């Protein structure tokens, strides 16, 4: 099981903390907004790392938009 924390910078999200955990053939990615503490999680195949990361970030963007964060 691997654990990696990185930062993603985007125009609408100045900072997002990314946590990745691989369990066998699966990858779990959590995207966290450090300003609000809101978190979104996506799970997918480990060989589709970038798509799983983008899914988690997209879910976080939608969650923040819905809550006004």
C-alpha cells in the first residue's frame, strides 16, 4: 500500500491536497480543500491514476460549489 501527498493548483482551487492509496489493483484518491477541510474521494483502477485524481478533484469542486466554499 502506497501513500503519496501532493498539491494541485488550479484556477478555481488555489490549493488542493491529494492523498493516494493503492490497494491491489485499485487506487483511492482523496482531494481536500485545506481552507474548508472539505474532502471528496474517488476510487478506480490503479492504472488510471490521472483519471481517478481528476474525478476526486471534480467531486471536490462540485461539493464546494454546492456549499458555497
